[in-house]
C-alpha cells in the first residue's frame, strides 16, 4: 500500500536578497493534521519562508515537496526559477495563504471574493461555488455579510472572509502569516476561534503568529527562527515552556 502523502515538506531552504542571506537552510515536514507554528523576531525570515513554500518567492536552494510532488527548478542567469509554471499553479492551489492585511479584493463583494478561485481555477459552476461559499461564510459567521464590500466590514470580518476564501480551495495546507497582527485587540478572538476550529477538524496548517498562548494550545510543533536559522524546534511544551536558549527566553518574556 502506498504511504499516505505528506502534505508539505521543505528541505534545506535557502534564500538571499542581494548580499543578505535571509534563510540559511530551513526544513520542516507537515504531516496531515499538523499545526506548525513559526515564531521569531521581526526580520528573522518567517514571512520569506512562508512565501518560499508557496512559491511567491523562489528559494535559491533546497527542496519543496507538496503532496509527494517535488517542485522542479531550473537554473537561469538570474538564479533558480520554477521549471514548470503549470506545476506552480497546481501547487499554489493546494497551499492557500492568509495574509496579515486580509488582502480581499476591494472591488468585489465578500461572496465574489470567495467564489473567484473555485470558478476560475477549479472550474466549478457558479451555482456550486456560491452554494459552497455560503456554507463557508456561515461557518466563519459572515453569511449576513455576503454582499458587503471589504471596506464595509471590520478588520476581523475581513480576515474571517479571507479564511473562507482560502478554504474555498479546500487546500492541502493553509499558510497563515500573522493573521491577527493588524487587528484591533477586541477582534482577535473571533479570528483565532475560526483558526482553532480548523486545527480541531484536522486541517494541516503552518502559522506565523505572536499569539503565544494560542500557539501553545493548537500547535503540534513550534519552530523558533533566528536570523534565518531554526534555533529551537519541538512540541510547544518544550519550546515555549522550556526554552533552551537565553535568546528564546528573552523573546518569550512578557513585554512591558
Ligand atoms: P519576518 O517575517 O520574520 O519579520 P521577513 O521574512 O519579512 O521576516 O524578512 C527577513 C529579512 O529579509 C528582513 O531583513 C527583510 O528586510 C528581508 N527581505 C524580505 N523580503 C525582501 C525583499 N523582497 N527584498 C529584500 N529584502 C527582503
Ligand atoms: Mg513577517
């Protein structure tokens, strides 16, 4: 019997911008249902790593394997680039990303945002996409906002809408880059609640967050990045409650 495919594996990812090596060989393996949380100071490379995983940036070195499919690269004089952009499209459809700043399309209603990719990428009928979108909006508590434009919604509603849009692709892995960092404090809880439900239902997730209590609750693994290197990795109880390095201790200390 074939082994269950691993949703996402990154091996030795390196990335530089000019002289600055931002990622110095980072690896992770997300098994089905894993919630992997990346923590680290601003500038440590968390966003760049997420962006490399769904090929918004091209890693200079290292390997990416999505659902047992290895991404092919070819060398050019500007560095590596994907060998097959069709493959990139296919991979991106499996890895939905939720950004800090919501990124809903401002000229579309919430419902139109959610059905866009299912209709144009997955080639679903409009009717089917709308039925599914309404069910997703109901799940994130936004069914009554389906016909609103993003500017007519709070940041928390926009972010829950962005999560519904990501879910509409039924992704193999969801990537979240500080999804609550731009929210007013009173709106954070509703977004974390939606994410906790996704974790509970067994979604594979890779998450960058500063919400340490949340990370402790939902993560199967925590990775502490420092200057593009994995400094500590393990279960939340090890990494968050028994940090080995003074640097991580400082990072986790309550801020005044
Ligand atoms: P984090 O998300 O952990 O705050 P980032 O991945 O955004 O860190 O950035 C890591 C480093 O890479 C920073 O020093 C940042 O300035 C640099 N960087 C990120 N993107 C680019 C880019 N497109 N061009 C040049 N430098 C970049
Ligand atoms: Mg970042």
